[in-house]
C-alpha cells in the first residue's frame, strides 16, 4: 500500500504511448476518469430523456431537477438573456460534479485535484467571458475597470485594483477547486493510513474521522462544482449586463 | 489568511514548481500537462456537443410543453370556475325569486284565510245574534206567560181563600185588579 498521501495524484500513462512533435499526448489515468465521468453523465441524460413524459419517471425527474437547478441559478445570477450559455454552464457544473464524486470512490483518480485541469477550465471561461464582453459591449467593456462615482484621485488606484482583480479570476477560480480537492483527498488518505497503521485496536477513531471526512468531502464536491458554476455565471453577468 | 495561502500556492506553482514536484506534488509535474489538456478538450467538447444538441433541447421542449400543459389546464380550470360562478349566480337568482314567490303566495293565503275567517265569524255572529234574540224573545214570552199564570193562580187561590173564609164569592175582575196592582208594586220595589 502506498504510504505517501500525494501518490494518489500521480498521473501515469494507460495504454500505448502517443506523442506529437516530441510532446506526450498519451491517454492517462486522468483522461480515463474524465472519460468515465463523461460516460456517466451521458448515461444519466440518456436514461432521463429516453422516454419523456408529462408525468416524469424517477430518472427523468432527477434530470429535470438538475436542469431546473442550473436554469434557476443562471436566471438569478445573469438573467433571461443567458439562455444561449445554459448548455455550457450545465456541462461545466455536471462535469466538475461528476469528476469530484467519482474521485471519492476508492482507488479512483480525482481529476479536479490536477491544477492544470482546473486552470485550463478557468482560463477557457475567462477568455470566453472576455470575448463575450467585447462582442456585446465593444470597447465599452473596458468600463468594467472604471467604476462610476469614484473620486478622481482614487481613479488610477481603483483601475489598477480592478485590472488585478479581473486578471486573478482564472487563478482564484482554478486554485479554489484544486486546493479543496487536494486538501480533502490528502486528509482522507492520511486518516486512511492511520487506520491501517493503528490496526484493529486503535484504528476505530481515525476510521470514524474518515467516515465523517468522506461525508464532508461529498458536500465539498457538490459545493465546489456549484461555486465554480456560480462564479462562471457571475463573470458572464459582468460581460452581459455591465453595471459600471 | 486566504490571500496568503493563495499567494503561497501561486509561488509554489509558478516559481518553485520543479522543486515542489520532486518533493511531493505530482500535479506540478508538467510531463502530462499537454496530454491532459488535449483529452480534457476532446472529452469536454464531446460532452458539451451532446448536451447542447440533444439533451438540453429535449429537456427544454419537455419543460416548455409541461408549462403549456399546466397553463392550458389552469385556463380550463379558470373557465370552469367562471361557469360555476355563473351557475351559482343563476341558482341564487332562482332561489331569491322562489323565495319572493313563496312569500307572495304565503301572504295571499294568509289574507284569504283571514278573509274567510272574518266572513265565517260574521256569519257566526249573525247566527248567534239571531239565536240570542230568539232566545230572549222566548224568555220574555215565557216570563210574560209565567207572570200571567202566577196572577191567574194567585187570583184563583185568593178567590177560593176568600170564599172559604168569608163564604162570599168575590168579583173576579176586582180581585185580578188588586193582584195586578200588588204585583206591579212588587216589581217596582224590586227595581228600586
């Protein structure tokens, strides 16, 4: 058994090596669990939308519950003009939620504990929102850095703060998810190690902690997916409905 | 506190990543970064495409159709409610009219009854009056006759008495006049 709690985050190749111009593009355990999560989401939707009825079945009801949850969230944070972005936000939320949940299974790999994954998702959202902002508002999107009603002598400082705040969005968005997943799974592994090392006599206490931590991690898994989706919506709202 | 920890993580990520990766953070090993980005892009795009093209429109259509269905049912219910309200109003109107009609009939019957009663009463009073008059007349006649009988008996008795005492037969007409006078005096003394 691995004693290093960080070993669970190691990425390794699955199957044949695949490289392009010397860059390794092989299928890895991370890719495998991304694929598994996506297949689970597809199964969930296929089962829910196979035979749709006005009076829904259990799985259809679950589909509609997720659908309405995200729909309501988008309506509350962005407004009704965000309907075209609904599938993207839904995909983001379900993808991160499933990755987080699958990562909690024993011997599974937590894809969202990889900073490159969370950072890539965050940077895609950041660039996408910036493009949407410029497409909707033109050069006026730059007003996001210049809040109205600020005294003239504070203006340069505020603009600088706003620019830093705007540019740090992908970092904060990605690090939040990554750090939460990393910390949670490391703790689980550490307590799991205690259970094994203390044996059948003293292992009960860390085991009970492990159980409690698992429950907490399930909550965190949902919460982080939700926070990621909500923040994406808030950034989108800044681009679509400029208040400054 | 939070910003400090974020700063530490940023420092570890961007300025000290190789050292940290070796120490124990496999996430900072860039060996599979491009591979992960590639597979993430492929898998995410496929998932996004499926959700946008198939699942999302289907669920949107379903929710819209359900909303319309519920809306139509609500409209139908509203229509039924209005009809019920209308029927209730008509029912109330009929009830009010029936009550008024019943009241009118009741008053009419009462009046008819009263009229009949008063008619019967008058008839009864007339009969009673005539009967009373008849009875009074009979009583008076009987009284008169009785008085005459008493006077005759008193005359006969006095005649016999006088005859027995004196042995003289008195004159009947004189005797009757005396008796009549005495009886008149008696009458007067009774009324006084």
